C-alpha cells in the first residue's frame, strides 16, 4: 500500500511508484556496494595484522647484522704492486692500450730528444708511468667525468707522463733513437748507500769516548 507523501507546503502529494525494473537495478547496485564494502573490510583487516619482519628476505642491505656484505669490484692497484699471473695479465692489457692507441696517436716521431724502446716493458719506471696514465685515461673517459673529462686527462696526465717517459735524459735515453737500428739497454740505477751501519759496539765505543 502506498501512503501519500506530504509536500514542502504541507499539502499531500500523490505517491511515487517506482517501476519493478528500476527496483531490481537499485537492488543490484546495493548488493554491489555491500560486496565492495566487505572486500575493503577484509583488506583493512589484512593490513592491520602483524607485518612480516623480513618482507624482503631476498634482498641484502649493507651494514645490517646478519646480512652478507655486498660484493664490490676490486680496487685498482699500481701494476708494480701486483704479482704473478695478475701482473702479467695487467701488463698484457696495458701493452694493448699503449701499442694500439697511445703510441699511434700520441707517439709522434722517435728522435734523440724523444726516444722509445720496443722492449719498454723491461723498464719498470716506464711501466709504472704508462700504467698510471692508462688508469687515469679509464677514469676520465667515463661518462661520470663529464664532457671535460678527456680535456683534463690531456692537460694534467698525458703531456706530463709522456714528457717524463720520453725525455732526452729519461729512462729510455740509452735505447732506440733510430727505428732502423733498434736498441735496448737498461741503465744502471742508483745503488744502496755506502754509509756504514752503526752497530751496538760502535755505540758503546762512542759513549766511552764521550765520557772520558
């Protein structure tokens, strides 16, 4: 039974009859809203439960107790601090860079004022210089060095290293000066000091002389 509805002015209005089809649609919408509300309630219950103490057990973070430390790449070392196979492998890589890039591009001519040696690997000081130059090259060609990285390498490293290695009186001065007549010679380096080493007996003798 439909009862009359009072209007805003107190007058009775005709009752409103909703078609059955519309009623079914409204009921379906209400059921859908109730289902969504129940699903949201279940999600809230799940979020409010105690969290997993190790939700990311597959990942490791440095510095946390019980976590394995991350594996970092080895720090570069001067070649003269390497030994055995490690040193030989590094020297092979350095030789490839020197002979395929450095000397063809920056070697210029071989003269008495700029000597070179085909056996430069036997000159330890030359190996140390060129290895340091190579490491600086790798650092400054990296994108993180920025657009001016290679300019810095040319200005601060290349010219200085090549001037020291190929100086007229430098480590290669007794080696090749004519490409048609290659030569290799290791110059004698400075020996140990000839200063006598004081012994305990010498110290005792000096003490006696000072006391007399």
